[in-house]
């Protein structure tokens, strides 16, 4: 039989079945636990049986047989004691099971001697006692075999075979019937032992499989919980975990400080050295934050290059301020990644609870506006929320709260600033600009409007509103006689990633039956850094016939490779480079370089923010053909543009008639 358990087989080799080591170890454990009872009962049954047989038959061999039974029991008992004194011996499960089987077979041979010693001379009473004794000891072995068939089968098989042979050899009918029944009993007992062992095996497989499944589910749940609450790159808690921690601390009512940390030059590093280096910078930034903070502080990565720290602030924020200053100093040290020294730096906005906000949702807004203040002051510093920033925060919160109604009620207006040919002064296009005059807050600037729209997740609504006004102007211009000038609208990279601006623009142009080449989409230079996210959408615009321009060019850090790979048709030089070029030689040289760059890349170049004749003259000398700014025209409503076009068209008609 080898090392296999015949009661456990169900069509495949035992060593290919799942949980083999565990089940075999369990079978061994149960067998060893039952062995003391087996040995004691075997010795007692042998003694009692010997007494009865001796009374009935007076056999000379009985004492020797009893001695053999006891001797085998003692040997098996000593083996068991050795295993218990040396638990490591049971690690070789199969060797122990083989030894257990061999001892069982030896014991079975000793018991089989009882009927064999009576071959040819069995008497009625002693024969009946022998049959009863052999069947009884075999039945006991069967009971012990319900978890492990082998030892039981090898024990009772020689006993019942010898009993069968002895009765059949007697030659009379009664003994023949007993022999035949004994043989049938043997077959039934073997089958029952195998079935019992198989049922045990299947039950153990089911139990172990359930345990493994439970462990797997627990591990999967643990991993899912970890992934749901941790950033996969840095291992820090993520925004969800941050929000939960903030809520938990709010519920406890403990004073705390919130620091929002933003890396200053991270986009430049990503663009210059690639995302792999950028990821390593983020990991190192997380390490530096962890080293700077106390174990009781809660650090999270909110996304991108933005982190947050929740700090206990029972000391009116003094420790929080010191910690933030330490973080700024730590981030000043260059980040060494792949032998590349990257200067990063960090800006931090700090706000206290409950001093700066009555609830923690307001606390985050306070820390965020303090962060923007730190960046406006030159970056690489800590800015603490104060009364001045509170006014800004309250203003931004009110703008955000009212932006939806303002869009619905028509309180937002679109105006258009002309784009001109520098040589002739003729209008070649118009840029859409958003305006909102609030009765209490005064003029709301476009950046304030855009920030509120992003916060309220209304980017698509604003895009639809501006695109509709732009298409209305284009249709009206066509009817007024202007069939060539363009209208441009601005779309931020974030809108491409979170909304559906391309679908909106294509549908709106189609609804107004506007020629797509008269519609221009301006995207900021930041779009180049988000190439993977927006490239396909920009291609859709070009495929739809629209033009694309880079707005505020020169204010960022563009890669020429990426610049050439995107379907831009125009570069708009940022107004910050235009101011004072007539007196600043370096700015003038830079403008000349940008104009040459645009020409080499086959882009048209437009200079924004031209406000003086001297600036216009300097741009003309450097070869700039298109301009936009107050020197040529201010933003006006569509009706003023249309009135002027109609007047010009009427004047042109009058001159034609005269000629």
C-alpha cells in the first residue's frame, strides 16, 4: 500500500491532492491520541479472552500468546512515549504513519495466531468464543480506522483471514458458514474503513478550504482596506484616510493645526527629468516629512505634489509653526535621485482649529488659502492663516456658493477683446473673457470665477455658456458681413481631464452651423505638462476643424519635443514678457527668440498685453505680426463689436457705390 491511504483516494494520486500535509498530520495526531486506549483495551481483551479460552479448551499456547500481545503493546507504547518526548520526530508525518501501520500489522499477526493454533481441532464452544473474540477485536479496530484506514485494515485483515481459514478447514457445514460469514465481514469492514477515511478526508479538505478561503478573504480585505486608505506610491495615508482622521479629531473636540504642504518645483522636475524621477522625489519628500514629524502627527498625501499634516496644537500652534519651518528647511536640501540633484522646496499653509475655523471643512479651506498666500509671497515659506486671509476666504466661499445661481440667472457676462494684425491694425479675431459684477463684492476677477467653478464642479456648465456666446457672436459677425475673423475661448487642462469640453464644443459649433476653422481653443502652457491626459482630446479638436493656441507662452517650462508633438497653430506670448520690452533689452531679446521659435515650428505668434505704442513698435521690429492689448482695443460686449462691423460694412458699401 505504500504511503497512500486507500480510504482517501478519489481518482487522483494522494500526493496531488490539496492540503495533503495538513490532513496527513491531522490523521497522525488523531491516531496517536487514540493509541493509548487501543493498547490498553487490546491487552485487557487479550487477558479476558485468554481466561475464557483456557477454561473451555485448556490450550497450552495461551500464556505465550498473551505475553506476545502484551510485548507488542509495550513496544508500541514506548514508541509513543518517544514521539511525545521528541515532538520534532512527528514532523516526518509519512514515516510515523508507516511505523504506525507496521506496528498495527505486527499486532494483527499476533492476534491471528489464536484461530490458527486451533486449525483442525476447533470445538463448538471454543470455536464460538474464538469467532466472537476475533470479530470483537476487529470491530474495535474498525472504529479506530474511521479517520485513518491503513492501520485498522492491516490489523484486522490477518485476524479475520486466519479465522476464515480455520473454520473453512474444519470441513463441516456449520464451520463453513461461520468461515464464509467471517470472510464477508472482512470485506465489509475493509470497505467501511475506506469509506470512513474518505469521509474524514473530504471533511478535512472542506474545513481547510474554508479556513484558507477565510484567510484569503481577510488578507484581501486587509489589502483592499490598505489600498483604499493609503497612497500606493509613498505609502502615506491618502485623502480618504485624511478626511476620516480629520473627522475623528473633530468629534473628539481636540485643538489641532492643519498644514497643507505643496512642493514648489515639482512640475519642472517631472517635465525635465521624467515621471520616474518625479516619483522618487515624491517618495523622498514623504520620507522627509515623516522624519520631521512626531509619531502623533498624521501625514497624508492628498494627490499630486500636495501633502497635509494634522498636528496637535494645544500650545496655540507654536509647535505646529516650528514643525512647518523645519519641513521647509528640510525640503530646501537638494533631492538626489539617479545622480540628479533636484532643487525642490516647499510652501506651507497653516491654520488652527478652532481659532481659524468653527469646523474642520472650513479649516482645510483656511490652510489652502494660506498656502496660496505663501506661494504669492515667493514660495519656500510658511504662511499662517490670518484676518486678511479670512476676508479672502470668506469672499471665495461666497463666490463659490453663488456661482451656480450666477450662471443660471445670467449674472455672468462674456466680453470680447480684439486680436489685431500689427501691420494694418485690422481685427483678425476676438478672445472671450468672462466678467461678473457682484452688487456687494464688486468685480469678480476671472481667476476667482474659475476657482469657484472648479470647486463647485461646474466646468462643463461654464464651457457651454462661453461656447454658446462665442458661437452667437460668430454667427452674428457672418450675418454682418465679417466671414473671416475668429473667436477664441480658454479651456484649462483640468477641464479636459474632469469634464467633456470637446464634446460640448463640437456639439455647440454644429448647433450654430459655425465653420470650425473660425473657432479657436486656447490652452495654457501647463497643458504641455499634462500631455498624456489631453493629447487625444486636442487631436479631436483639430480633427473637428478647430484651431488650437498656447496661451501665456513663455511663463512656464515647456519641452520643445512636447511642444512640437501637439497640434498647436498659434503661440500667445505671455503679457508678463511684453511689459516694458522697449526699455528692457533682455526681455526684448527673449521675445525675439520666442518669435523665431514660433516661426521655426510653423506657428503664428501673437503678443498679449500690448499697452503702449513703444511696445508695439518693438514687437514689429522683431517680426511679430499679431497683437492683443489695450493699445489696440479693450474688452467689449458683442453688440459693440457687431455695431462696429456693421458700420464698417456699410461704409465699405458706400465707398463701393461711389467708386
